C-alpha cells in the first residue's frame, strides 16, 4: 500500500487545478515572481520536503539557492535587496509554502530580520550587515519570546547594561527559529523600564557568552531548528544597537510582527491551496460504488467550501499586504485579522483534504498530514490577534 500511495502522490505532486484567483489582479512583474517561486518550489523544495521533516534537516544549501533568486531580502531596498513590496512577497511565499510551509516560514523570518536592519539600522549597520545576509549565505534569527514573556512581549527580562563601548547581555530567549545556525540574532532586550525601555541589538553568533539550547522536539516546523538562545555576560559592541538609539526596540518588534503575521498567514494559505489541489485530484481518481467520489454531491459541496475558504484567505492576505505597502493606518489590524482568520480557515481546509483522502491522507508519503502540523502558532496566538482586532474595532 505504501508503494502505491507513493506513486499516486508523485503523480498528484505535479497537479495544478482551480487557482481560486491566485493570479487575479497581479501585475506582470508579480506574475514573474509567482512563476519563479513556483518553479523553485517544484524543483528545489517539494522533492525533499518530506525527508527534511522526517530527519529534522535544516536545508541551508537550498536557502542559499533561494537567496540567489532574491527571496532572502524581498522587501529590502534594492541597493542590497530585491526592492519589492509586501504584496510581492506574499505572492512569492504562497508558492514556496505550497511545497513546504516550514521552509518558507524560516525564509519569511530571515526576511523580517533583514528588513529590520534595512528599515531601522544606521547606514553603517546596513552596509556592514546586509551584504552578509541578503544572499542567505548567512542567516538571521529573530529573538523576542522568552520563557516568561510570550504574548506579553513588553514584560521581557533579558537585559543589556552599557559598559563603556559595549553592552553586557544576560537572559534567555526561547522558541527561536534558526538558533544555533544563524550568524546574526536580532534581539529585543531591556535597557530601561517598561515598553519604552526595550532596545534592539544585533548579536553575532560568535559573541563570547552566547550559547544555545538543544533543538526542540516539535509537532511541526521540523526542517527549521528551534532552540533557546542564552546570554551569560555576553559582550556586544555598542555599535550593534540597531538604529544607535536605546528605547526603540518595542516599536521595531511590533512593526516587524505586522509583516510576520502576513507571512505566516501566507504559509497557511499556500499549504491550503496545495491541499485543495491534491484533494480535487484524489477525489476525481478515487472510485467507490462504481464511480469517482468527486461525483458525490457531499464531496462537491465540501470542495466548494474549501475553495471559498482559500479564495477568501488570499483576499485577506493580499489586502493586509497592500495595507502595509501603502502605510494604511489600520495595517496592524488588517495583519492581525489575516493571521487570525487565514490560519484557522486554512487549517480547516487542510483537515478537510485529509478527510477526503481517507486513510491515504494519514500517510507520510502524502504532504497533507505534514501541512496539518504547521498552522496557527507562529507570530502570536489567535487569541492575541482577536485582541488586536477588537481594539481597532472599538477605538
């Protein structure tokens, strides 16, 4: 049965069906981005994604190949990056995540870190750091969450004390994607009291006093390592204070998370579209009671609901991305709304696809069970997303 399932999965891997508006309204340049990302996903990611997940392999070589296409610094200004926008990025990341949401999620985290250096860094910091990372030959990780502060990010306790021309850092961060491999860590830490006492320092991996915990065993996201980042009297030059001014870190972190929420929603969207494609193909092929199960009205109604969820999710993602590009005053609410609604609806699409596949959907030779394990949590719980949206509604 396993060999038959593998053959069937291989045939369906190349299938593309109703796009649900994936190309609607895109510019010629965005269509080129989409085609390039789809081709890269099909050749460099999809054939290996299941093995990466099973072996917890972090494919840094493939990340570097993605960097060659400009996917590592999509919205970094074009003197170092691709110089594209958030909507362009959502088009790219949707295609990549249809092959592997976990791989794509790390690409988006790296993009967020590069953007933070580009947006908030001094010119000296931009010239020193960005050429080293935009190609993805070297990677960046984002360090906000701590063992005692998750949703309440302003309560973080990792502390940096100025000592002459250096900062001495003590504390720890948890659930850090890419930790132990990344060359640079964009760290939110305390230099004063309250939210206005949070600063951001870029910490190199070779910093004395910096160490990493064991790779966490996780339900999903297995092709990217997740470790604690530990600071024990870690000494970092003051020139690595992002922007050169203390107290700006919380604002930087929140702006970074706006884009991060669109990105994670996009990862869910790509997985859902791929699952819908596979479900359509499977239900046309699968015979029961003398005919394909796609001819049953119950199956047709289920596929219609799935397609509508995917299409609505894409509209939410792209509206939020466009709002960021346009600096819309409600961009934070749009980003939270996209993360909240898209992650939930796309999880349901993937779950429905698994159910339509029956026992085959439960096999690891199909990507659907892997897609089901990578939704919802990154970039904030959906309960926090609801708080953000409700504040905008009630303002």
